[in-house]
């Protein structure tokens, strides 16, 4: 019975996991495995994807997968990669050649922007041959929707609730791709689950490059963002179409490719379909936050050029 | 051939002989010299390990964990605040049954900040599933590295191991030692051969989370592995003696070492380098015809309960001299020894001397005072001594203490 239960067939990220319907992170996980193929070792921090995919004795993963703790998945991946470097150099038997293994991290924004940034920074600085992918759902979803360094201005979370004196998050979103690029990375990219082929192409391209790479993918969370599960892709697309989440490739510090946006939409169209922003349309001062977010989108359009 | 080596050089030589695949390294006084010496070996091509210059002890432990999960032999070193920073990943390494070997150059924990030695750092990791070895001298610190690898990487054990040596007192003292080479060690320490690795040719999920129906059993197996490590240490120490001729408490399965304790009325229990000074005092008393002896645990976790009970059961008084204090109770070693003796029905009085914290010298005179105090309680029942009189702070400078109402 157990043999069948753990059979993965061709899928490397399998059904049966506990993620919510419409989960952007689960979709990301599936796309990651489709792009990397089986010759992959994935390091994952504590978080939604970790708990929804590996309740012992089950696992949704058809690739080698490791979770240690919340804030060290980049260093764990660096350690694995270094071990393979040693195995290949020393000709150790029983191990796949380092050049034939993809070393990948898949982590949420809390593990990336906040608690794991030391581990990530060190891994990038040291030049480990690791692709770090952040699924960005803009808050700590696993613990129940608390704000992270990725939460955008104005978003209501359980630690930045809208209230009589509050319009939700009052700190701007951290610019993580620039922080990654500042480490001298050859390849940094952003993506959106609304454009799966674009994301998979970027993952494949990144894996061709020796050294550290960083990809950040916008992955809506219906539960945390208070939107219907069916709207995940729509919202992910609107984030790009409004200019709030620019999708680009940055090579050696320069933007080399952007997803062009024709007739950029006003940010309200993106904001109004999510419960986390609804107070902005009702409360006094909400319009100022909306204006600020529009400015963010306008600056993105100008700076990144789409 | 014997060589004069500092403790840090000796540990580095032992690491070289064990030839790890991956060595993540981060400096902290007084451990730094170990990883510095190793970096020189790598720089000169004497050692071909991957030397990873990490950003913190936290990521030294994390890198070691990743490499160990991949199947590599790993080494790192730390102490004090650095060990604290490693604590979270190290606890999870034991839960995931990942063998790692660390040298710990024991140093006190802040605050106040202190770079000098005591055992407050490793004692704070007591419950983490890491095997803990304590060396008395430089040779033992060196040999324990090889023994730690042999035990930690045994697939029936598969746990992290801390090979402790007193900061400065052992790391920075030169002693004559017999180094060993990789070739000489090969019969004793086989290549690591893990049952599971992350190799993509046979995908595995490592570090799945457990719900209440599985968590207890997972930790129980770690506990059983700790207990089984006693047998493995016994085997390793015996074989080590056969090959290298150096014996570490063979008659006590390598878990404890004794000195003139067999017929002793007063037994002093202590860890690490302080036992050098205590030996001197024991000889002094023996010359006067007084039966004093030493029991030195070489291993603190797993705790050598049976071995300790056996050698302590006939004493008339016991002094536990330790460089640790579990704030709000007593020293960790004394607590454990009292707990160990509970099942024997023993009514031997046990005094707990807190001594040598943060590198404060414990001189011969200090030891003499402890012996004299312990002699006074000989033959008494613990209730006659009284709990409040068990704990005694060596050379406490009462003149600089605030008054009770100012504490």
C-alpha cells in the first residue's frame, strides 16, 4: 500500500499536498519542478510549502528535498553544493557529478526578506552554485498572515490591521531583487505565476549559469490576501499590468529584459479585488496610500522601462 | 614521534587526519586558531577539504548540516556565543540524525562578555541530542576528534558530536603529543558511508515535519541513539587503545576516567583540564595517607550513569567541582550526578563547588580548601548537610558583591 501511496509517476510535485485551492506558492512549486527536472536537490525553509507538502510520512516531492529550519535554507543548499564539489573533486563513488545536479532553494518571502537574509546574503557572496527562488506572497502566511519585509504599503495583515488609527502596513516593501543584484549576481529575475512559461524559461536559463542566481516570483495567497481562489492568476496578472510588480531579467546588474505592459492599468483595479486593501477605499486617508502605490507603479514603469 | 603542539594545532592536525569533505569556518576567541591553522593547511595544499568562509556560526552549522545531509564528512569549530548561535540548527541536526563533528574551545557565555573559559556554553546545549566529549589535555583533545567521528558517523548513531577542550587552558597551551596521520587513522576511522543521502539518483525527503502521532517516536529514537553511543564509545576507545596505545578509561568503557578513586573516601568529580591540578592535590593527600580520588567524566552526553554509580557508590563524600552554574539551581554536573545516584539508594553527601568560571584560576590552594570542606561532611547524611550548604562558590569575592537588598 505504501509503495503505491508514494508513487510519483512523472510528476515531481504531486497532488495530495495540503495547500489551499488557488495557492500561488503550490503552483510555483509545480512549475519549479517542471523546469528543473529530476536531477535536483531542493532546500526549503519552514513555511507554508514545507508544511503543506511534507506531513510525515507523506511527501509531495519526487525530487530530493530537505528542510532544516526557518532561516538557513540558503546555507543548507550551499553546504550541499559544497559537498558535491568535494565529491566530484575527490571522485567519491555513489554520487552524481556536481555538474549534473541542480541546487535549488525555494523559500517564502519571510524566510528570504527577513529571517533568512543573512543566510541568503552569505550564500550569494560566496558564489555557491545555487538557484534561490523566492515565492513572494507578501506576508507570513504559514503563521497566519503576519506582515513581512515584503508586505506592501497599505496591506492589512494580522499584525498590521486596518483600524481607527491604522491604514494597514505603514512601511514600504523591501527591494529584494536589488539587494540580490548588489551581491554581484550574474542573474536576477522576477516573475509572476500568471506567466508560467516565462517563469520556467527563467528557471532553466538561471540553471545554465554557474554561481548564485536569484528569482522572485509573485505568488498570490487567496487566504492571506482575501480573494477568491479563482482570482489567483487574474490578480497575479493585474500586479504586472498595473506596474506594481514589474517582471524583468537583470544580468550583471543591468536590466536586460522586461515584460512589456501595454496601456498600464490604474492600481485600483489590482487593489479592489483583494480584501487586504479594501479599507483603502473606505477609510479617510486611504486615497493617499492608493496615490502612493500608483506612484510606485509609475516609478517602476519609468525606472525599469516597460 | 612526539611533537610539541598547542591545543589548537593538535586539533587541526587531528582534523587533517580525519580529512573532512567540507569545513565551514567562522572565527571566535579562543577557537579561532583552530580554523586559522586549518585554513593554512588548505592554503598550502596539505588538506584538500572544501573550506567555506561563512558569515556566522549560524551558517557554519547550517552549511555543515547541508553537507552532512548530502553525505559529506564535515567539521567546524566554535564556542560560547558562537555555539549559542549554532544551537537552533544543531538541535535540528540531531533530530534529523545528521553526523557533524565540532571542536568546542569552551568559553563562558555572556553577559558579562568574557573571552575566558568555562563550561557554561556546552552545558547550555545539554538537551540538544549532541554527544559531548571533554578532554583533560592536548593529546586527549586531539584523540577525541577521531573518536568523535567514529561514533558520530556510525550509522546506528548518526548524531552531532561536540569535542570540547578548555578555551585557552588547552587551546593555547603547548604539550608533547603523538599526532596521527590519515593513513594511521584509516584502520580506526572508515570513510563515511551514510544510509541515506540527497543524491538525485534516489530522491529522498529529509526533514519532514511530524505531528503528535510521530514526533515522540522520532525523539525517542534520538534518545536511544544517544544511549547506544555509550557502547560505540566503549568500542572506539578500546580499538583506539589497541592501535595507538593510548587508553582513556578502558575499565569504564571510555566514558569516565578515574585516578586513585578505587578505595577513596573522598571523591572529586570534575570535567576537563582542571583535573590536572586536582591530580596533584590527590597525590599530596595520598602521601599523607588520606584516601582522595578523582572521577572525570570524559563524556557528558550520553551521561555515564552506570559507570559513575559504580565508582562513586563506596565514597563517604563527593565534591563536584564544575565550571558551570544552572542559574536558579546548582551546577549542571552536580544536578546530574545526584540524579544518577538516586536510583542506587545512596545517601552520600555531595557538595557542589562552582569554580573557575570565565577563566578564573583554580589553584592548588583552592582545591585543597574544597577537599577540606568535603572531608568535613564525610559520613554525614545529605539531610544533615542541608541543601543550602551543598552549593559553594569557590573564591567568591564577597567584598565586591552588593548587599542582599541591592542585588
